[in-house]
């Protein structure tokens, strides 16, 4: 939406004074005193990143630097004569204030404009008042979120349907928003966005459903689902509720004590990377100050792997997304030194680049025993950026061979996933393109030559247009990997609009292109989109996401973190349970997953080593003023089904065994079946543990466990009658299984470490 002041050619005197420059709002840019200072290489990269950001003109980009933009607009206003052109600048100033988190100041701007135009007859007065009321409604809704969900935060805040515990104590924001929303609906009762926000506002006051006018009410049936155990957010209890903008997550064992730790990012240019170590006793220690990472900032996404085969997990920070030609912010490859500290080795390893990106995937594409990395870059009409395929030179350096290997397609790539589509042992690449058709590259390498071939359009894998997150997994355990790719919003079709249209006019043709795609691998080189038939009928604007096995039945479920940059787009994150590969059941509301703050990177991992997967989700939006606390959903299911956790160590293959295929043969209810698992971090915008956490349903034993290692000769490790409900380690080439004596822990509610 954009106000229609452009059509006004008469001077209109403003009756109010402008507010002061925007002040800093709390975000993930916390002050941390370094107990271990960054080394020289890391400091050098910190300076490069700072220099890249400092070269950006805030007026030329639409997401970050809203505080700086507001300051510049204020200066510009002070130099302008009263009139229509200045009105437009003042309006943009109000928008920048809201995006910067200066809500009260933004309200003052919009309210003064609204009151002025309400009393006068001017061209297109109705459209102008509609826009101003919309901005006021959004600003007051955000005020309600800040005053209640952030300042008075509890573990049920902003999860719909809103519980009594999460209802707003300070009601000014929602009450005032309702006033403007109702006025807007008097003018246009068919505005789905406004109808949706009206329902949410009434929910926060405990007045849904009865308080919502029946003609605008979301049917209660929308929130009624079959029973599923309710998950609860324990992030605040454990001190891992980082409050920031959108960002990334890596869940894995960074200090090799067997328990899963976390690295968390946020994409603001001053937002500090955070490192939380699992203490093995039910808590986490914030070790950022001791990590050598203080001053390392930014990163919309993170991806982890052991790139140098030293036994310690490293990670890469991806930067520059959405900024087009202004996104020349270098990525950072961060090496784990094995002593609790990390070093930026981007330049040392030759992986330095300055292309805007948020997506990458680690895999051993040439099967030489060292993980490589593919980075999907963002091209627009304003600038083309080739994707990069960095081949690992024995852990010492990387060489970009994308073009030489046949990967030449450019696009506004928002997601990339790898998997072995044709079961030939070589990892293929699927690219999700926000600005065009999606692309599948088949890895056609030979022993001595790395090569990729673009799959033809006849496979039907190019939709949805304007897609986003993606992944490759075997949803039905038939031994052939399938592809999931999600749609996204557009300037004309917002997330609330899609949600409401799907409820009230589900057969609208416009929804078809927005619904996700689940391409079932038919095993013969062809695919069939089965998403709609399997219950994935709702268009979901997915940003972050990942998959795992919530209930340990051996079938992979998935979590979609939702939204888009607009403050309007407070739609619920979604969770889907896989019903034995035959359908997907929406358990969003019954399971307590319907968080309406912006969702981004998602990681599944057994953080308390009790045999079921917990979920960490990075929350927060694209603007400095759209921050929120990250969440950690504790899995309450426990051992209703059986399970096994498997740590793999490669020898000929890469050390962390990324790309290894695990096949379990089990017997359940008198029937033999197989469970398939590929080692990796999961979806394109998320960071699962590399620990293979596999559910086996009601099976009381594993008749056979096979590991197909990612090597050219496809080494296989095979074991019979493997003990269940244990944590084991398998080393490539060894014929014995090691049982890891890691104790189950209980999360320490209400206590966390302050260092």
C-alpha cells in the first residue's frame, strides 16, 4: 500500500510539528563484552562487513536502515516548503518510524494526517483516509504486540487461538486498532486483510468469537483439529529467547560433548551472532563472549558442516539477501577451532564473495570425502549474480566451479536443496526461484569429472512461481526422495489475504499458484505433484521451515514458519503431521504451533536427549521495529513410540557423513517396513542437527540397519538386531556399534546461565 499524495497538486498546510529523530530500539544487537577477543582474521572480516554496510544509502533500500532513513527524511522535511510534495515525505517519514520501532512517533504522524484530511475536501480524500486508517490500525496492533507480547512476554504470547494467559493486559493498542479496522470495513466489507486483523485484535482482548461481527468472523471450525499433544515454548526459561529480527539457526554438537548446542543469527547489520552451549544438565550457557565471535554480526541464514574434517562443526553466515545491488555484503565461513572459539576463514579458504544471498547447501558433490558448498545467489533486472559451487580442496581452500560444471542458471534464488533424486549416489540440486521457474540440476558426474545437467521442463518441477523455501526428503518411505517447495506472497496477494480467501473462497483460481508443491518421486525419473491430494490445500507464505519426526512414527512431519515483511502479515506458523505417507494432517492449533509473529529459520533436534525432537524457531521480521523473541518448543510426546539416535563418523567419506543414507528395516504390527533417513541439516531455511534422530513407531527392534556412505564406491555398513531407544555411534569401516552413554536430561524451567 502506498498513500495517494502523488495525485495532490495543491498545497496543504500541515498542522503539526515533526517528531524528533528515531531512537534506537532493543533488538538482537546486544552489547557483549568479549572475554575472548576475535583474532586478526575475524577482525579483518568484521571491518569488511562494516565497510560494506556503511556504503549503503538508506534511501535506496526498503528493509534495513529505517532509523537512518527516518533521520534523512526528517532533514529533508525541514528543508522543504509546505505542500503536497512535503506531505509525501512526511508520510514516508511516518512509515520509516513505524518500521524502525518508533511506534508512538509514527502514530503521531499518521493521526495528525488523518485528522487533517478528515476535516477537508481534497481530491481522492476517501483513498487517502483509507490508507491512513490502515496505517493507524497496523501501528496500534504493533503497539499492542510490543506492550504485551514483548514487554509482558510469556510462553503463550502471540500463539493463536489466543489463550487466556496470552490475552493483552494493556488493551489500548488492540482497542484502538479495532476502531480503525471497523471503520475500514464500513467502507470495504470485503477486504480480507482487514477482516483477518479484526479477528486477531478481538482475540487479544478475549472477545473472539462472540465479539467479532458475524459477517467478518473467522469460523471457529478453522481452529478445531484432531487432538495432538500440545508443545510449549521454553526458550525464556532456558535463556535462549534471543529478541531480534529474522535470522538463522544451527543445531548441532559444536563442542563434541554429545549434547546439541545452538548458533543463532539475526540479519540486522549490528545483530550479534550468538553461541549457546548445552550444559548437559537441562540448561544452556551463552558462550558468545568466550567464542571469539563478538563483533561478528548479521546473517539472514546459517548453514553448518565440518568442512575440514577435523571433527568439529563449522558454519557459514549468508548475507546480503533482498538488497539487490546493495547486497554486496561478504558471507563469512566460520571455522570451529575445537577449543570453544571460532575463526573467520573466508579469505584464507578462497570462499570470499559479495553476492546477495540467503541460501546455501553443504554436500559432497564430487564424492571425494570433503563437503562442498553450493550458494544460490539473487539476480534481479538491476544486476545478475551467478550461483557459486565451491569445491573443497581437502579442507584447505575452495574453488568455484559452477559454470565449468554446467550450472549457469540465474534467478532470484531464495532456496536450494540437495538430495539424490535418482539414487545414483551423487547429490543433485533443486533451486527455488522467487522471480521465475524453479530448476532441478541432475548431478551427472563421473569418477574424474564434476558435471550437472539441467532437467527438462517436462518433469513439471518449475512451480510455484514466486516460490521460497524448499527441501528434499522421502515423505512416504519408498526409497525415492521427493521435493517440497513452498509458495510466497506478492504485492497483490498478501499472507492474510491468502489465508482468508482459502477459508471463504477455497476454489478461487488465484490460490492455485500460491499453494505449496509436493513433488512425489515416481522412481522412474518422473514426478507427480500430490500436495493438494495429501491435504496440503492451504497457501502458506513460508519463509523458514524444516522437517523432522514429531511423534517418532518414522514418517517425516514439517514446520512452516510464515509471513512476509509487511506488518500486516501476522499469519500463523504451520505444522503438518505426516500420516504414514498417505496424507498430511494440519496440527497447527491443536499442537500449539500457531505463532503469528514472523517465523524464519527452524531447527529440529533432540536437545534434552530424551528420544524426541524439540524445535527451535527464529522469530522476527525484516524491519528493525519488527523484532520478537525466538522460541524453543519442548516436545512433550516422550517415548510413546520407539526411536534411535545415530551419530555417524566418516573415514573415506566426509567426517560428519553429510549425504549418508540410513535405511532401517523394522517390523511393526506384524508387517515389515523400511524407514529412510539422509544425513543433513534439512530445509533451505533451517538448521537441523546432523545427528540422525529416527523414529521407528511401535517396532520393538531394528532387524537391520544399513548405512550407505557418500563415497564413489558406495561403502555400506550393515548391522543386525540393533538395540532401540539408544544413542549410538557408527564409524565407517568398523563393524562394531558404540553405544553413547548420554543421559536424558530435563529442561531446567525458570533457570538459565548468565555469564
